[in-house]
C-alpha cells in the first residue's frame, strides 16, 4: 500500500507507535451521471471488448471504462476527479473483482494507458486538468483523447522524462 507523504508525515514516522492515517474505506463508485452520449458508451464498450478479445490469453491486465479511480485521501474526500472513460493497467490480476480502481488497494499501481472520449462539453477538462493529473500524478505512460463524433480527432501523448510528448499518429 502506498500513501501520500509530506515532510511532516516523514517526521511523524520517526515517533514510536505513530501510524499514518488510513485511506478512506467508504468510497462511492456511482455518481449517477450519465455518459455524454450513446456513442460514447458504445466507444467505451468497443475499447474494452476489443482489448479483451485481443488479449484473450492474458490474465495479467485490467481494463475498465467509466469507472472511478481513487488515488488519494484528499481526492476521495473532495471528488475533485472521478476517472477516465477507458483505462488499462498491466501486470495485475484480471480476475479480481473491482467496483473501481483504488490505487492503495492495488499496490500503488496506476493506469498504463488512458483514453478520454471528449466532446465540446468536456474538451477543456480532458486537455487540461485530466491531462495534468495523468502526467504529473498518475505518470501514465500513454494518454489518448478521441471525439467519437470526429474520426480524425485522435490525439495521443507518451510520457518521457516526466513530461507528455505528443505522438505522431498515422492518418
């Protein structure tokens, strides 16, 4: 289990008997918000189904769509971020039952690839706040943004030296 550490927490770790606060256990996994459109739902299903079919012989990955990702006590409390439209995590038990992805219950593992299905209503968050979270906090190696209503909209980034660099995608 990984936990956030600060200089204050590191000092407290030196006090005999002191234990850091435990992450929350009363997590919410459904916010009642519908997907952007039926096309977004279909795209998520295609991504998940395609990956499971392609990697049918593999048991060491997890793919999720429209699921919460919890990565810190603060984020769990404020609901400042909920989760991506699609993500995959490699080298984990595929059969483990999950309502969402809870980083501290997954040995500190974050997604290896994330896809956001964007729209005019979500583009500023997908290209801004979420991209920053995936780059700076998750350190997700691959991030893609795609608008299901625009076949030419696919954009992607690869994390190198702690910064996203745009991928040159084939047309």
